[in-house]
């Protein structure tokens, strides 16, 4: 009887602790910010490498291989913006955070950072977050990176090497100049580096063209763990083909989801739009000029919460922010049926304004 009482007490405390962590402690931690100082910056073509430290030299919150931080800043128009960037480092150390940022043509934060950032500047960031983590295993590991997708793969490579696993890193890029960390990758012990170039130099002796599932499967076989951080279209095809070949463990971190090829109506607060051609429900909502609050579009800021009133959807990105049971992040889902949503929006617009927005969207898609 005493043993049963203690078991019930332990279970009660466990459930209470888990609920407290998920609904109180974790949201508070997710909303805390760090004040970091830029101690080194390096530009490599279209890439910006940053080293961030605590201004007083203190150790930073520990990160896990594959996680990212959210940087907060202002775009070139002075408007607040935040973006998520994966940590590109050995996460066993806590002295600094290293990031690699690609200067996207329409990147609100990346363009501002490229033009104005200098050593000594202070930057606000979130605590490390994200669910794209390396699982502990003795099985071989195949890391597949495309472009700037090398950042979480580098952190995972360090962690896997410490686990004394067999590690393959397959890096897909256009040109040799696009290979980030090339000298470092060639020096890492026990890392088997494979580079595939679609625009190789004439004397290139490595893989030419785009990698396929057969190439990856031959490296490590069905029991290996396969991790991907590349374009959504490339990743989805490789995972599908690997599944046919018999690979059982595939994990992915998407830059963004592939655009939906299906047409499903989406209704939010009485305004209608359509999923076709959009990467997420959020993109479809914004295309209809509904001013739903958002920032990162990648599941990190947690601002685009909506409530699903009716309909079905699929998760296309893994959110880093927790939501209540009846909410979901619009940037992380695509509909699989007609959807009816409700949300608090920045400012209510008149029916005429919303209608004109819908006409513009319809004209664009035709």
C-alpha cells in the first residue's frame, strides 16, 4: 500500500512538473533574449560569418547540435525583424556562437546585416532552440547539406565524431567557391567528405551533377541515419527514394516547405484565399493581404498562431515555439482539406480593402 502511494505521488509530481515546464517555464525561456557582442566577422562571397560572445566573457547557454538562435534587428527601412540561423560550430563549447548568413536578395535582416554590421556591435538573440537534433546511435551517419544548409550539419559532424561514429558529409553546391568551411571540412578527422558540384571547374575530379538516393544509399546502407538540410524539393525527393530503397531513419531541416501544388480554400476571419502555389498557410494568408502578425516565417518567433476551426492540415515545418492545444503556427502547416481558421490580426481592414487584395491575388495566379 505504501509503495502504491509513493508511486501515485511520484506520477502526480512528474505530470505536474511536465505541465509546468511545457506551459510556464518553457514559454518564458523561449521569450528571453541574450545581449551578444560581435567579436569577429568575415565575408565570403554571398555568405557572412559571425562570431558572437557574451560582452563580459561569460559562458553562453549550451546548445545542442542542430539547434539555431533567433537574431533580432531592424531591416533597411528601420522596421523590427528577426530571423533564425543555425549554429555552425562544435556545440560542446560555450565560449561563442558562430553563424553563417546568406545574403538573400529579398532578405530583410540579412541585407541589413551585410551592409551595416561591424566588429563591436551588439546583437540581441534568443536562447538556442529547435527540434532538429542528432540522435545518439552507433549506426553510420550520412549528413546531406545544400548551400548554407551546411551550418547544422557541421555541428552534427562534430558531435558524431565525438561519438566515434562513421560519418559521411555530402555537400551539394553549384561551384567550389560556394562550399562554406571547405578548408575546415577537409581537415576534420574521421569525416568522409563528398562534394557534388553542378557547375564544376574543368579539372574537377569529384562528383559532377546532383546526388541521388542511390548514391547516398551505397555510402551507408539501410540502417544508417540520414540527415538533410537542403532545399525542400531536393530533400523530399531524396527521402522518398531512400524509403523505397529501404532506408529507415531519415530526418530533415527545411529552409522552407515546397510550394503546394494542390488547391484548397482557406478561410480566416471571414476572408478567403487558396493554398495553391504557396509554401505555407501563412504565405497564402499574406497573399490575400490579411495582416496576420508574423516575423520569421520559420516556426521560431511564434507570432503567427491561428486556431483551426475546421479542416485538416499537415505539418511541413517543425515549430520551435510551443502552442496551446487548439493553436498552430500558420507558417508551419499546409492544408490537406478546406480550412477554416480564426486569429487575432494586427489591424482589421475594411471589406473593400480585403476584397481588392483578393482580386489582386486572383489576377496574379491567372
